[in-house]
């Protein structure tokens, strides 16, 4: 009996903990890609427009962006177990609320709460895995992080099947049995460590100011898209002014606080500023394209929901292939070359998707079906993202190798903010366009231009180890 107990404690339990943490991350990664498939159904069932439907994507990213930087400190202060269970409970309950949402406004609010819950899964669950695999930490974290890529493949396909056979509401309901099962299992697996709470200050005020300023900016842009009538200008202008004021207060607060959400002093470095602006534009371009592909395929090319969701799989496969090769070859290639090639490839894929009538393919004598041509364009997007991302990630870290955690957090923060703004701009373009095909063409052109704006920024970043710099 005692021997079995020890075997369970030292052999089985860590792997059960890894499985539980991995399942929670898998649930979040699926949810992050599945919602894009349901956009046409949000518009139809709630009798709303693409602007409001797009909020279900962008508000989730804003919630994750504003809260994730706080999670590491909260985890260290209050304990990983408590924070993990609280986040899991919030994500599960808000998932159920999303499925029950009677209107688009309720769904947007519930998606924001879902993002707050999801924000802690990656840092907290990764910390839990790291704690229980001290001798093989790098391998465990590597396997754990790969779950996101798997979820990106499974998510849209599972969502397409669910929506085609049942309802978009089941995209959220599927989280309920998983979440409830983990809520029963995790408290039994994780031990509650001794309290380590200290007087560490957590920049909740900074996170609230940043979140509020970003949301108000999105509100002002969306109101501008919905109506250009002079009667709407005062409220639109007020929202925009409050957004700028909130941003100014945020920057002022960050300069004064001891543990800022965003270390403003770092931006005095021109390469550091260029790196984060690059990530902002990359996020805007990538999310501004990928989030609308299922809607584009169904509305413009009359593809089924299942086919439109399967097209996204080709992007994930492209990312996996080129990111693996690029990661291994960075020491020989350096950073700037892959970043330029990656952004150029992304822009090319965007233009291919923007060719709504496939004129380029026809001119080249290619007469494939829309499904195959769209999948080819999406593959090009995946190849470009896989080339650009590893190089830009390492270039950012090389700027300040002694602040890896800070640099990594800021890189993700700016990429997600860019994604939220890119989605908002895309929905505005679609809403004001006279026809869906023209709207998508213009949205993809905008995304391509944003990506091309990132090209000059590459030359402010380190060359990479090939050139010693």
C-alpha cells in the first residue's frame, strides 16, 4: 500500500497534472480559432452586422492582452493552484453564458469575461508544468506549448462540424464538460503550497487604463463605421477623446508606478520601439486576414461552413513546417532575411486572397475550384507567418537578453493589440463597403499594406548571429 502510494506520488501524478494543464490549454486554443467559423451565424441569428460580430473576436484579444501580463505576479503571490482554479471557473462559466447569449451585446460581454479567464491559462499552467518537471523542464514546456498548434488545427475543423450539424452555441457548450471535469480533478491533483504572498504591487490600475483606452478607441471606430451622420459625431468624438485621455493617463501612471505593466523607459531605445511596432503591425495584418477567412469563403464563394473551416487547417500546417525549419536555421540565416521574406510572403498571400475573382490564377492557366485556390492562398499565409515569427521573436530577445520574460510578454501584448485593432478595422471596411466581394478585397488590401509598413522596421533590429549582431 505504501509502495503504491509513493509510486502514484512520484510517477503518475506529475503526468496527470501535465494532462490536466494541457487539456485546459487545448480547450482555450480550440476556442480561440473556432469562433471565427461562427461569425456568419452570429450575423444571421442575432440580425446584426459584421461590426458587432467582429467584436466577439477583438474584445477577447483585448481581455487577454490586458490581464495576461499580471498573471505571473498574481501566480507567484497568491499561488498557482488558487489562480488556476479561479481562472478555470471563470472560463467555464463564461463559456456557458456565451452559449446562452440572447443577443450580440451579451455575447460580446461574455466573450470579454472568457478572455479574462483564458488569460491566465498559458502563464499559470506553464508554471504548474514547470514546477512538476524540474529535471526535464525544457522538454515539458516545449511539449506543452505545442498544444496551441494542435488546437489551431483541431479548432476550426471541429467548429465547422459542430456548426454544420448542430448550432454555433455548442462551440461554447463543449467547454462545459471539460471545464467541470478539470474543476473536479485539479483540486485533487495540485497541492496548496505555503502562502508566499508578499507586498508585491500589482499594476491593476495600469491594466484597467490600458484596457479602457483600447476599448474606447474600438467603440469610436465602430460608431464611425455604423453612421457618418453629424448627429453621431459628438458621442463618437467623446469616445475617441476619452481613449486618448486614457492612454495619456496610462503612460503617466506607468512612469510613476514601481512595478509597471509596461516599462515605458524601454521605449527610449529606437530598436525596441521598432520591434514592438513591427509586432503590432504583424498582429494587425495576420489577425485581420485569418479571422475573416471563414466568413469570406461562405459569403463570397458560397462554400459550406465545413469547407470554410477546413481551409484554415492549411494555414496551421504551413506555420508548423516553416517555423520548424526557420528556428533551426536562424543561426545561419540571421534575423532580418527571414523577417523580410516572411512579411513579403504574408503580403503575397493576402493579395492572392484579395483577388476575389481569381484573375491571377486564371491568367496563369490555373482553373482549380475556389476551395483549392483559397486553400493555396491560406497556405502561403501560413508559410509567411512561420518564417517571420521565430526570427522576430529572437530579434526582440536579442535586444535585451537579460529581460527575456519582459520582452516576451511585451511582444505578445503588442501583437494581440494589433490583432484586435486589425479585426476592428477589417469589420469597419466590410460594413461600409457596397458589396461583400468589394469589402473583402479592400480589407485584404488594407491588411497587406499594414504588413508592408513593417518592412522598414526590420532594418532597426539586430541582424542576428550570422553577422554577430
